[in-house]
C-alpha cells in the first residue's frame, strides 16, 4: 500500500516504522512545514492517509482528505464537535472515513468489557462510578478521547447517568472523569465502582505507542476499497 502520514510527530514515526515493517510504502510525511506537498498528491499515488496531528488541525485535514478522494484513518482526538460534519461529507462524497478514539485492540476489547460490567452493576444502586485517565504531559486534550468513549459506555448502560464531567465532583446523574498528565505515561484508563463494603475495578495500561500504531495501520489496510464511515467495532466485528 501507498500510505500518507498526515502529522509526523512521535505517533507518526511509530506508525511509519510499523507500516514499513508490514511492507507498505510511505509516499509522503506531511506536517506544518510541507503542507503544499499534500495538496499535490493524487489518488493515483495514495491508497490511504493516516492522520495523527493536532486537535486544532484535524478537522481541516480530514475534510481535505475526503475532498481529494483519499480514504482516511484518523486518530486525533479533541475535535469531536466537528465529527458529524466530516461523517456527512464522507457519505456525500462517497468517501471512506475511519475514526477511533483509540486504535489499540486491547482498548477496544476493554470498551466492550466496560459496557458489560456497567450493565451488570446498573441495578446495584449502592455503587458509585468514576473513571481515571493518565497520559504523558505532551498530550494536548483533556480528558482523552478514550476516556470520553469509556464514559459514554457508562452513560449508555448505567441507569440515571446522563453526562460526564472532567475533574469535578459529580452530581447524581454525572460520570466523573479524573484526568492526570504525568511524565511519559503512554495511556492508563481505570473504571472504578465503590460501595461501602467493596470496590470493583477494571483497567487498561498501555506499555507504549506500538499497540495504537499497529491498530491504525491495520485500519488503513482494511479501509481500502470501502466507502462509508467506520470505527474499530467494524474492523474487529465487536
């Protein structure tokens, strides 16, 4: 495959290594310094774009990919207010747009486990719930997109929960996300249920960026030839 990396920071470099190891070609590495190179690319040169940039630029980046007819796999979080617009554009243009808050296969299994546990606990009103996310100090958005996905899974399955809040004491109908930025932590997510007599906890701890990068490359391999809006549940048939 011919892959374009749109965003070439630390994550982009890990994605590059994994893509090359899997036999793919990186036809362009685009960042703020060579955006014009992206404008000159054509569909004859590009099979897929993997976009890991910055929350402030992701929306325009993904729109540009769709308008140029490039299948795009996006892993940037922190811009979700514009995601419905991109999804509508992809459908209108007959394009392919793949987004996930987290490309780790383990995290996506964790998302499903989180929902299952919430369903089981929902009738047990003695438990209060919260979720914690810890990331490296360079992460731009807070809470993380992964933490938001986890909280949305809780809201969907816990009776009486209607919204999440970040780093605030929650009201009865709210799910608390506690966000921390520490050192070089790749990503830790914890869901905790506490009652007066016991505590139930599930967690996912990433040991590096490689799991996220591999999932993004696999998504790029999968999306080629498809049209529509997709996520990891489609890829993993969850």
